[in-house]
C-alpha cells in the first residue's frame, strides 16, 4: 500500500515512496542510513524526496554516496545515465551548499559538475550557476567570465541565457 502519510500525497512514484518509507520487521528503513543498499536510481530518487520534504542532511548523505561511488569513472566510461546522475548529484550538492551559506563548497561542486558534463544545455546551466555563485561571493571578475562562457555555450537555452544576462550586467556594473 502507498504510504502517503509520510509524503502527504506528494510522491509521484509509489514504488519509490514505498522504498523510502518501507518498514522492515517493524523498523522504518531509512535510505540515508544505508545508501549502499540502494542502486543508483533509488539513491537519486530518495535524495530528491528527502530534499523535497526538507530533510536536507539525509539528502546530502545520499548525494555524497552517489558522488563517492560513481564519480571515479570517466563520464564517457559511465553507462546508462550514471554520468548524468553524478553530474546532477554535484549540482544538487551545490544547491544545498549555496542554500546553507557555503558558497566556496558550492563553487567546488559546480566546477566538478561542469568538468563532467558533455551536454551543452547542462553545461550552460552549470556555468550560469558558477557565475551566480561568484557574483554572490563578490568575485565579479570570475562571475563575468563564467556568465560569458554560459552565454556562449548554448544559443537555445533561453531560461539560462536571460538569467545570465541579468547577473552579467549587474556584475559588470559592480566590477567598474
């Protein structure tokens, strides 16, 4: 049965919800306490649900597990979306770090994500996020550089382009 009381009906995948909230022998199974028992996709989904429900530390544990377990391989050598999952884990960790005032760690995580992705749209988004973090850190020179790279990366990614242009203009004004 769907255990919607934990998610208040917000779970989009009943199987994942049940895996996240399952009880084994009357004891609630917490994926963040045993990430090694999850496959990559279960770990990624559980991390997302934890974050969505405000359980940031649990989410962080699972994203760190994904990075530790799957990032050692070259993005080209990863199979079946593993590289994308690792890149997403780095980006999501950066979101966590940024949201908790840890800009330097966010930048480090985003730089690792940027180095891993071959997808131009994702690269543009990651470079935009790097530029935004530099801007928030007051490093306008690097913000300008990253935002310009983002704008040059993918002509069709308008959402990122519009945001990048706005922050780029603000960074250039402050860098004078």
